[in-house]
């Protein structure tokens, strides 16, 4: 009797196990196919479809006093929140689930966040507010002292690539702030070149940059090149070359090749090269790429990729506005990538910042439409204390979120 029951049970269950095994085998075979991105392009080309019209309706114009009031509250938050040593952020306010970070990681976080805050305040400084100017001076003093000593925390954690990236951006702003001081400018140019060297040291073996090395922990990181880090670095490099401090060509060339490799036919971008065999994972589809495509498109365009035309930039601005819910549902969630399309909260203000930076590249007539739309989105998320934040990251999130939002809103200002 027991044998009969066992055989019946096996007959009932085995087809499911066979199907699961076949699915796993098919997935492995698909993952091993080359080249996967080209295969996806062929599949897309063979499917007749009418793309959805994602162009949003005209926005209500943003009044200047609305915009300036929000900016003033954000600036006030940063001034009040600055640490005694001139930095922003700390390793406090932990939660049950924290991004793993040692002492070196927190040093990198704090310095990178300080660089973002300094950049935002410099962009908004008109020389009329002594408290604002003083906050900038204190932040600059911290960067002058700390940028040179930020290092990789340990073989797995390479968060310092963010420090070098946003350090360059802050230094470019600092370079233009006191043009009558040539010695200061030369010191700043030297620090920018030093950040180039550090990014060369921590460049992934495959080109570009990642912030984790789970593979080997080697001196030259075996990290997977990540599209959004590459884009942020390339944009900072472009900022530097605009003041005459040119980045190493080999770093630029390799990073560009990786961004282009990670680009899919519809201008979504792979999260990282480690997902090259899974291009249709949710995180690599348009909803998952909303926070990355803006930066990647901008990086390719400023470095001469003529395929990133205004139509591409406008399409992804349209997507960001019309499909903003996909990013917004991930905003403030404590677990990375737990939301729809595997979106992580920390892509929210990052994505809007680089979207805002694409607006000046458009024709003048097209800019107000997107300026007002982005301003509506950002003004609606300002906290009561004047800050913005998207992901609980120790005590760094309000500071970097506010810096990104302020620099985004500055791009939403219209000429008188």
C-alpha cells in the first residue's frame, strides 16, 4: 500500500520538478548566449508595436516665489545641520537593516555628502547671506583636509569612488568661487588631479567603476562596472575639463565603452555588467532604469555621442514625469531594491538631479515645460524641516537628498 501511495505521489509531483528543472536549464542556456543585448535588440525589432505616448500634459507654471521659498528652506536646513568640523552627515541613526559600512566607509560617505552640500551651496550663493558664505567656507576647509586621505574601506567596499566623483564636482565649484586667488585655484586643480589618480587606482579591471568587489578583493578591483557610477564620474570629468583640468583619456575611454556596452536599444541601461545575461530583469527595464537613464544619457552626450539627441533626452524626461510612480514607490523604503522593478530609494533624487542637468542641453523653447514639471515633483516632497530624503542611510540621507534637490531646483529657475 505504501509503495502504491509513493508511486502516486511521485507521479503527481514529478512533472512540476521536471518543469522547474527545465526552466532552470533554459535560463542557464539563455544566460550563456552571446551577445545578449544584441539578441534583445533583434527580439524587439521583430515585435510590431506602437510605443505608448508618454508625453505629459502641460504643467501649471511654477511661481517664482514658490521655487525660491523652497530653495531658501532647503539652504536653511543645510546651514543648521552642518557639523562643527564643517562636514555634513554622520554614522548615527542606525536601523535594523543597515548598508554594511566600516569606519573607512563612513569617512567616504561623510566626505562625499559634504562635497554634494558644498556644491549645492556654491551654486546658490549670491554673496548676500553671510551665514551661507560661512557654511561654504567651513565645508571647503573640511574638503581641503579630508579629500586626500579618503581610502577604500576594505577589499569588498569601495564606496570611496563616490567621494572622488563628487569631490571633483565640488572642487570645480570651489575653483570658480574666488577667481582672484590664483594660488587657491592651483591648489584646487592639484586636488582634482589627485582625485583622477584615485579613480584610476580604484577603476574596475573591466573599466568603469563599481562600489562593491564581491569577486576577488584584489588591489585592482574586480568589481562589476555599474552604469550609474560610470555616468556620474564621466559628468564630473566633463565639469573638470570645462575649467581646463583634463581627466586621463584612458579612464574616459574605458568608462564610455562600458556605458555604451550597458546601453540597450531603448536607452535603458543595465544596472551593472554582471547582469549582462539578464537584460530583461525588472531592474534593467524602463521602470527600473528611470533613475539611471538620465545620468547615462547625459554622460554619453557631453562626451560626444551624437546618438543622444534632444529626442532621446526628451523621451526620458517624459518617462521620468509620466512614470514617476515607479521611482516614488521605492522612495523612503528601508530595504534596497525591494520596490517594483527592483528600484532602490536612493535613486530618486539622484535620477532627478541628472534629469535636471539635461534640461539646459535642450532648445530654449522646450525647457520651461520640463522645468515646471520637475519643480512640481520636487516641491511636493519637501519635508517640514526644509530637507528632502529618499532612503534612510544612517545620518547622510537628508543631507545628500537636500543637496541633490537644491541643485535640481536651481535648474528649474527661468531667466527673467
